[in-house]
C-alpha cells in the first residue's frame, strides 16, 4: 500500500487484546441510524464500545480519529476527515476517539501525539498518519486504504440515506498462493505466508502484490513478539547495534512513526564504517518499498541516503 503507512494489515501495530475481550455495549448511533438500524458514517467510540468497531471493520474499513478537545490541529483535521468519509458514500466509516475520555484506547493505540489517524481492516490496525494533513493527502490515503481493504476481502458499504447502494462487481477470487498467504496471516503463521508469497514470486517475478505482501509479512514476523519498551532500552544501550536498531525501526514503522524509523536507520548508516553499511541500506530499501516510493517521507529519506552514499 503506497501510503504514509505500512502497506498491510499490521497485526503488531497496536495492542488491542485488552479491548477485544471487554464486555461490549452497542456503539452509539445517531437518531436516524437507530431508527433505520443502520450504522452512521461518523460516530464516537469509547473504551466500552470498541469491540463493536472491531467487528464492524470486518465488513467495512473503519478510520479511527484520535483527538482531544484541547488539540487545535485535531480541530483542523477532524472536519476534513468527516467530509472525505461522507463523500465516499458509505465505503468507509469514521470512529472518533476522545483520548482524554478513553485512556485505554489511547494507550492501546500507542498515541504518542495527536491527531493520530489509523484504520481497522478485518479487525487489524493499519497506521495511516499523524498530524493535520491536507485534504488532498487524506483523499489519497483513503483511496489506497480502500484498495488494501479490497485485497483482504473487506468490501462492504454502509447504507447512506437517499443514496442507492452501488452495485458491486463480483469479487474475483484471490490467486491460490495469495489466498494461502492471507489464510496464514489470519492464523498468525507468518512463516507459511512468507513461503506462499515467495512461491508466487517464483511463478511470476512481476507479481507486485506478492512482492508487497512478502515485505509486509516479513515485517509482521519481525515484530510479532517484540516488546516496545524493551526494544527501545536495548537500542539505547547499544547505539551501534544493528539488530537492536532494526527492531525499534520496525516497531516505529508498524506504529506509524515512519520518519522516526528512517531517521534512526540513517543515523546508524552514517555512523558505521563503509564496509558494514550494506545491511542497513538493504533494510532501508525494504521499508521504502513498504511505505511507497511516492511518499514524501520516503523521498526525503532517499535523498539523505544518497547524500551519505556519495
């Protein structure tokens, strides 16, 4: 997914386990939605109602807007998010989280700063961006989010009053090896998913979806059992330890802190002797591919990498 976020349903992005099994109450809905039994396009979500949002994301992609009343950038971004979601006519919904009123969600999403925007696709988090971004960028990110959701079979819509449901083309089945990889990801068996994508690339080296999926699954596998605080402590204790720095960079990418990840890797690249730099360069190129060559953060990081190389 060529967005300001990793191109996959990233299981390690946030810890939802404590919220997934909480006793659930129905998510709040507008009066019109309650009367018609429909889900509103924009609604508030709380620690207690988050389980319903997870389930909803198996049908339609859910954009999560983490905000607070005191946050001025949030007040700039939220209307933009609501406008774009509304114009998409039910293909996305927007769940708004007041981080002050819902500390468990804020902690679960590792919200280091707000506004922070991510998505849920099939119950799994997809980091999107932080900060108030222009409307055009929001549209681009949401368009690519819809493409990602379609790859994972999440193609439902929410009925919108006065708008006839669009006729959906028949879903084409995934190629067998892609289907095998996706099933393995759902089971948390990343080694099997990697093997399936690698086999798909052997069969068709030009299979861009398989190449992207392979990079994404490798990232998931690397962070699957990682502890963020322990990883940061290890990296701080070993500033030139490549593997320790790699793990924190991976976790930053999964958490949506892409600039931090690139900056960390570029710093260690600059500090290492020339003959020891190759693994860092390879990891940077791998992450560039995940984020997308057209992403501004990738362009900046590539420019700096080139300056360090030459």
